C-alpha cells in the first residue's frame, strides 16, 4: 500500500544572523540568505536547523526553518 505524498515537505531555511542584523537598528545587511530543501515530516517533526554558507555574511552560519 502506498504512503501519502505529504510525508516529504518543502521547507525554506533562512540565515539567522542576517535576520538578527536586519531587525536591529543599524541596517548593515545587504540581504537575507535563503535555501530551499525537503525534510521528512515523520523523522524530523521539529524545526530544521542546518549550517549553510551565507553569501551576505561570507561565512557558514545556522539557517533555521521558517514558515511559508
């Protein structure tokens, strides 16, 4: 029997460092780095956090899952 197709969901990962800088009073950040990936809802029910390269910060930072 086939499983439902909604097990794999598309999520958007956003740089937490760029968001923090943009929300502060000095708006130094040029943009916010975002990645699109998939996750298995059954294996990882909580929010996903991965270390990815941010081209605006020029270093590897933690990218957290955001709502669509």
